[in-house]
């Protein structure tokens, strides 16, 4: 019988390779034990990735809905804040105009007009609000502020009402300017799009639509009411306190009428905010469920991994001990 021996160099190489393999396995098992996930996913799935692909595809879709919902929520929250600021101005202004209209002091009447002009500027600033570079009250035209400044708007109106004989005539001209199709408001003041449009996808075949613009009727009514009062400060019926008081009375009554319809806009946005909040909760729950299912497919059995880790550790210790013993041999000890 022929005996084949392995040379010292070959034996050393074989030992090193075995030690490298054991160390690699040890590192892999340590990682799996700490993360709870298999390092070799292909082996874990036995080459069948259809379930993983389906879960990951659904998660990508859910993530895109999540981004859309969060961006939409940001926009709607900003819109609600703006509308609330405007509504606060409206609620205060109506009674103030009516109360001031009962006095005949020109200075007080003019001061009320100046206050109306300031409030008009605040309202327009709120309606020109931009979020992340997007004008939120301009419909699909999101690049520019949707309204002229308060000063420019009043300059336009001052020309329109010039020569009006009575406060009622002035009010009629203002109403026409704001509300006639193709009138001054639509062609000059409102620079947004007549097409309202933000559609937020929240799920397969499910969307939330935001359609409020600075061209809505409720917004026009508020602007017209403030503008009517502000014209008193712009010189309308100077020297005629009775006519100026009537202008403020018309503005105050119009403001009270506009209050209810404007609150409807707030309620509409509030309803949309609620839909988005519900959608976000559903999406978060679905993402968590999908992630748990994916983790389950990738998960490593901690008991099995710990058992393998202990076996590998024992093999390494044995290999180190044998290697150490062999490396300590000398010719004298070998010949004994």
C-alpha cells in the first residue's frame, strides 16, 4: 500500500485556507445574529424571489404615495393657516366698518379707510403665499403670485370709480369690476390660472383634490369689501362725511355677507386635511406591515445561528490548538 504525505508548505496552506473559511463563516454568523437577517439572501430564499419582488414593488408604490401625501399636507396646512389669518381679518372688519359708519367725523372715517387698506394688503399677502416655490392660491399657475399688490389693485379701482355720483354707484362699479366675466379682476388683478388644480394621489385610484384659488367668489367678496372701505382713504367723497360713512356701511354689510361663504373655504380645506391625515395613517400602517413581511422573509433563526456560531467557534479553537501544537514541534521531539 502506497502512503501519500502532504508537504509542510501544502499543509500550512491548507490550514490557512481552513482558518480563513472558518473566520469568514464566523463573521457572517456574528452579523446575522446581531442584525437578525441572513447574509446570503439567495440561499435563504432558495432562488425564489417573487415574493420579495412583490413586496418591494408594493413598498415603492406606498412610498411614492407617502411622499405625495406629505407634500400635499404641507401645502394644505399652509393654505389653512392663510385662510384662518384672512378669516380673522374678516371677522374683525365687518363690525368695525359698521360701527364707524355711524359717526360723522371725517378723520375717523378716513382712519377706518386706512385700516381697511392695511387689512387688504395683509389679505393679499396671505393669498400670494408660496410654499416650496409653489403659489398655493394660483391654481395650476404656481410660478407667480396670483394677485396684484393692494396698492396696485386700489390704483385700478380708483380709476374705475372716478366720477361715480353716489356711494351706491361706486359699489355697483366695484361689484362689476370684481365679478363680471372678463372684468378688471379677471384680466388685471388675478394673475393665477382659472383652472384650479392640485390632485394628490393617496392610493390606487384614490385622490384628494385641492381647488381653492384667489379667484374664488368668496375671496373676491372679501377683497371687494376691503377695497370699498379702503377707497375712503384714497379720497372717495372727500369732504362728504355722510357719503364716506355710507361707503363704510356698504363695506361692512358686504363683509358680514362674505364671512359665511369664506368660512366654507376653511371647512373645505379642513375636510381635505382630514382625508390626507387618514391616508397617511393607512400608508404608514401598510408600509410597516410590508416591512415586517419582508423582514420575515430575510430573517435568520437566532437559535440556529447561535448553534452554528458555537460550532464554528469550537472548530476555530481546535484548529488554533492543533496549529499551535504542530508549530511547537522540534526535530529532537519528533525523533523521541
